C-alpha cells in the first residue's frame, strides 16, 4: 500500500505533539517505515513538517481569524490538519488551493465524523477566499506581539531576545531560525586533505566551498540530495557536522597520546573530530546516557577509520567513581541544554521550551561540571559547550563553577582557535550566531585547572 505524504506528515506532527520522541527520531522512523516513498514525496513530507513547525504562530493566528471555534477547543490532531492545509495555501504556490483543501478534508474523513470534515473544509475555504484580508498584529501597538507572529516565535523568547539584542537584531535572529540551514561537512583528514575532497565533490555539488572558520570544513551550498550517496561518504572521507561544532574540538585542542574524556558524546561528531586531530594516537573515553547514540558513534568511528575511542553508557550527573580513578588531560562537556541555538534545525524546540526550563538546565549543567572537575589533571583543560546562546546556561553556569572551583580559570580561546575564528570570540567565550555567521548558535569556553 502506498503511503500518503500528507498522512505521514500529520502522523509526525501528531506524535511530536504527544511528546513521543524527538523530531529527528520521528522523521527517521517515518521514512524507515515508508521506505518505498519516492524522492518527491519524501521532500513534500519534509517541507510540510518543517514548514508547519517554522510558521506555526502565523498559521495559528490565521486559524484564529477564520475559525468560529476557539483554537484551544479544537482537537490537537484537527489543529494540525488545519495548519497543514493553511501552510499549503499560504506558502506552497505549486499546490493548487483545491488540492490543499480537499487533501486536508480527506485526512480527517478517515477518522472523524462528517461534521469535523465540514468544519475543516469551511475554515480552509474561508482562508483561501480571505487570505489577502488577514488582520496581522500592528507593530505600533505592540512590537513584541507583532514580532512573535511575524517571525513565528513564542512571545517569551521574542521579548527575551528583544531585551538583549534590540528589536532589529532579535527579528534578524528569529528570521534566521526560520531558514533551512546550509549543509556543512568535516573532512576526515586521516584519509585526505580538504582541497582533495573539495575537488572530488565539485562535480556532484557545484556550489561546494571551504568553510570560512573551520580549516576542516566544507559548505555544500545548494545541495539538497541524499548525503549518503555522495562520493566518499561510505569510505569515511567526511562527516556531517556544523562548522560551529567543529570549532569546539579545536577549542579542546587534544594532543596525540593524551587521555581525553568526552562526557556527553552523543552521536560523536566532536568525539571523532578530536580523534582525528589526535591522529588516532592516545585514548578518548566517550560517555553518554543513550545507548542508541553510542551505537551510532561506533558505526561512524568504524566508517571514519577511528580506532582510539572507547564508548561507555553512563549518566555523568550521577557518579563517575567507577571510571577507575583515571585522571584526564582534557575534558569536553558538551552539555545537555535547551537547544535554543539550533532552532533552524529543530524548529519544534521553540514550541517545546519554556522559560522555566533554563534554571532546570543550569542546575543540571552545574552538577555535571562538578562531577567531571575532580577527574582533570592539574594543568588540564576543561571545555564547556552548549548549543544555546542563553546566559543562564553559559556565563552563569561558568561563573558559579569558578566560585565552587577556584582552581579553574578561563583561558583566551584565540590562542588555540583557527585564526579566522578569532572574530567569533566575545569576552573569552566562543559564540556563533545563525544570523551573523550562518552557523548553529553555539557558546563554548575553555578553562585551565591550576597545579
């Protein structure tokens, strides 16, 4: 039986609403289940899911304009059907309005009574007729409320960023979050040089160019195909990794022969990069609480020819006493965080996160640092990083760490970063912004432990 792309998109949005899994995991599961989908159908699913999540505030505002039933009284699944339909009407010129309406009505017909189908049909046809007359918020009356709808971000986040960066920069950041990120890869310099890979891939990706900040990075401009089918992927010539993430490994600056702890390794982008910088010499202990991620890390290590990584499933916030009393030369804490710097990749984050998440995360991040601090050798290097730009998860966490552990001091990151990356340093923190640098939003700091 052939899968209907709109049904698949609706199922992903519905599962996401229920908090069943992450967006990445749900998309992967959907494509694995419907593996016979043609490329154009997969592309349609991607556009519908990511488009609805990126523009949700504008879509909801439109529902509020045309529905006589208050949105909070509409069943969540039916809300998502309306969002999907309105997204096609307002943002997808290639889809005829009649198809957008009829396909949306069909989505609810299979599982809901006839009056729900008539309701969906009525709202969508009203939107189609009145799309030029939608009354958007007035920026002169309430600038933040207007920005929240105009850029489709939650009001609390808009007010927060407007207060910190100013209205123009906040709008710039929000709009950047709604754009599809460019694809960046890291050259595996254990196998070849950056220029060699660039020339190999130029025929398949004419827009390929060196990354501006990372000496190992390439930007695949205009590429929207299957990365797994590019020359050199299976043979481990490169790894998909955002440029900002690549810079964190340079901040650690691991040396061949050293013992490194990667306390929250995840899928291992930074772990394998550090192994690459170490030329496979020395040892890296890669910890993570999720066994599935560590399996992916092992698969990537094998593909890339990495041989000096040992993975251990462990919750670092509990206890590291069973690591055998090891003392490490360098420790990387790529801490779990709100992820508010990677909204362009995971647009669901802006709707899931709440202001109260920030102190909860900060407390957990502080405990994590307290666990690893004693494991560092005197004179060793501790790098703390998050994919968040929020001070509670970065500057405040480090300020409190330095009070509890005065043996640490912040080092100037420019001494170890690639030369061009020096312009990304503010107050001794490495900071990258989607709107300014075209990268993910990252914050990182390098600290040295006293003798």
